[in-house]
C-alpha cells in the first residue's frame, strides 16, 4: 500500500521523538512492503518564529490532503506571551477542528513491566489499569465565543461552553462502538448537577445507550470521576466525556500508569484520516538532549496503522516490539528504575526496530 503521512515535528522534544517514530514506520514499510511517503510541515512555536503564524496555510492544506497526520508536540514557555490568536496551541486546535477530528481516544494502560512507576499503591495497581478516555475534541468551551472586555472599570473575561445534540450523539456512538471491542462498559462523565451542557450531554448519552443494549452504561459526575480514577481505576473500561473534562481526566489517567511518555492517542472524525500524537507535551526542559522517550510517538504510529490504514498486523508488530524491548530491561530516563539499562531516545528507537 501507498500512504502519505503529514509530519509535524513541532517544538521541544517533538523533532527527536518523531524522528524515531519515522524510522520505525520506514522499517515497517520495508518489512511489509508498503510505501510511506512523508510531507513534513511546520506548526506550533517554530512556525511562529519562522512564519509569524503557528499554522501556515500550506501546513493545514497538507493535513487536509494526506492519509494521516503524525504530530510530536507543540508549545513551550518561549511562546507564553505570544498573542493568544497565534499561540502554538492554536495550531493544534485549528488542525483538530478543520480536519473534523471530534473523537480523541486516549488509552490509559499499565505496562506490567513498569507497574512500579505508578504513583498508586501496589494494592490498587495490582487490580489492573486498562481503560480508554474518549474525549470530545472539537466542541465545548475550547471552541466557544470568548472575550475579555472592560466593564465598570474592571476587566471581565468570558468563555462560552456549548454543545448541540448532534455533537454529543456522534461521540456517544464512538464510545459505545469502542466499548463493543473492549469490555462492554461505558461510563459517561459530566457535571449534570450544575451545567446545562452536561444535562443535555446526559440526555443524549442515555438515549444513545438504548441502541446498545449489550453495553453496560452509567453516568458519573466529573469530580467523583477524578477521585475514582485514583481510588479504583480498575472499574473503568470506556470513559466518554466532553472536551475540557477529557483534557483534565486524561492527564490524570496517564499519570497513574506511571509513564506519560508511553501513551499514544488517536483523533478521528468520520473518515479514516486521523491525527496521531503522544499525549505528553513538548518537554522543553529536556529538549535537544537525546533523553526523551519516543515510545508514546512510536505507539501513536502503531495506532495510525491500525485505525487509519487498516494494518492491524503491522500495528501489533510495533506494539510487540515495544514490549520486547521493555522485557529486555531497556528504559529511557523517565521510566528508569534500579537494575534496568538506561538508553537514549535514539537508542530506544533503534532497539524497537531491531525487535520488529
Ligand atoms: C492536549 C493538550 C491540548 C489540549 C493543549 C496543548 C491545547 O493539553 O492535547 O491534551 O488542551 O487539548
Ligand atoms: Mg491536555
């Protein structure tokens, strides 16, 4: 098969980790006789420096004209004072929205080899952590009207949060379909005791649940969910929630696995074209030192193969290689523990390729 991948290396550790993922993709291409063609584009802080905008038109066009996008990470303190309309994060939000990627899947899965790295008690970790956060990605307060104005001699800021039925319905379907391929349990997370958007969310979720009688469905309030994720993470299979709650809960979920550097994500819309990225940020503090963990990005490439390219075998091959390397005791700095072998970002990439 021939597949064109738009590459956004981004900022901070982005270029290092994406470079390793591209080497893995190339190796898979050779092994299974696919041709992966890259079109690399600028987005994020580096694009602001070069072009004065975080998302040049040409970059967006290439995201819209390809088979999928692989992204490292964008942003960093250097651009913290940049005008909000061109901030690095703005690029990410625009790509998500322009590509129509409303469904963001963020798995929280404990690698048994790394269970010691979890900040949770052993008795909790031993019950297992294996769930996925299905986050609505192009609606809610992230994309509502916003303003900062002066009223009565003081500044007042507003961010509008809105959800329409169709936006909720389509993400509900994704959650139930995802659960069907997993342990058939969906927990929808909202703040229906306070917010109108949440009350509508719950209504549409409950309606949709009726079409999936084989799936166990419950509602949970977001504050309680934050608590339950650290208290009893084994109860979760699929969590579905709106954009901002999903942003927050998915960071919490990744943290309890002890290895934020290992977790991939997919963002999809109605077609097969998606965007794939590790869930961690650009980690400017360790950029350029060849110590970042490329596994989250490499597993994102694996997700791309499975969900966008219909290459399940290739995807499983990458996942198995990652497991082998961990079993052999190799660790990047972020997941290092005593008795293990510390390797650099490039060494980790190389080891994974050797284990394909
Ligand atoms: C994420 C990030 C982004 C988000 C930022 C960088 C805009 O935190 O992908 O979770 O809030 O969606
Ligand atoms: Mg986030």
